[in-house]
């Protein structure tokens, strides 16, 4: 199953998250392209350059004033992108801790996938979140011990099992996603609709640009 805007069940997508994602951000369904950033806002202090990406552009011989201005603008954009990525990591860690403070952040990625898509075989879950099967199995075992996940026989293959969130696990995912959503909407609360649309359009153009 997949959750809609109100957290209700709808029909699942036939593909994995890495191919074309429709994911829950806060308790709002957000469609993402493959490889698009998944965690976009944070509330911890951030730094202009934390090693995430270089803000030094390739040098060119005696740039013109227009080239120099473009260089400065591109460097300023790089600084802001570094801050965004740093904030993203901080929020991911805080969200994961809200899910369960005794689990690795990777456990939350498994849990929110199950929340969005419903029961799955461990191997399917590992592939969907791009995690190796051994690590996935260890995390599933830990989450079962904590009462967050349960396993049942796979009706299509009695030799296999499917894992799903328990009611306690689902409740913790909702709390964690609500934190993420609240952080995002707080950041953009005072923005005009025109500014929101302009920012969205620019980010879309940036994310859609092919790598060279």
C-alpha cells in the first residue's frame, strides 16, 4: 500500500523508490525523480562549506567582467547548496532519532519505506533502499526485538517471509515524519506563493540539468 495526503492507503506503485519515488514527507505525499535529494530542510546550524561539495570553480585565463560576475554568483550558489545539504543531514539524523534513539538512522529509511509501500520481502526492502541484505537483515532483527516490525509467511512462497510495521512502528514513523514536515513548513511559512513557485521552478531546473 501507499499512503496518500491524509495517511490513507492507496494502490502501491509497481516500481521501487530508486526508479521513481512517490514518498511521504511529513504526512504529505511528494513525488521525486530518481536520485533527487530526499531530505531537503533542516533546523540545526549549518556551515557554508562542510566538505560536501567544492566551491572552487575551474580557473580560466583573464575572465571578463561578465564571466567574473557569473563566477561569483555560481560560488554563492555553491555555498547555499552546501548549507542545504548540511541541513539535510542534520534533519535526517534528528528524524531518525525521533523514530527510535537506539537505532541507526538507516533503520528509519527501512521503516518509512514500509510505511509508504506496505509489507515486503527483506530482499525487496534492501534493494528498494539500496542497502546490502546483511545490514538490512540485522536492522530488521533489531527492530523486531523492539516491537517495531513483525514478520509473517509470504502467501506466495511459504519458504519466504514478509516484514511489516507493527502499530507501534507505524506510530513512530508518523511522529518522525510530522517532525520533518513541521520543519519544512516552518521554514517556508512566511513565503509568498510567487516566491514558493519561483524557488520550486529554479530547483526543478537545477535538478533536471544533465550531468556532464
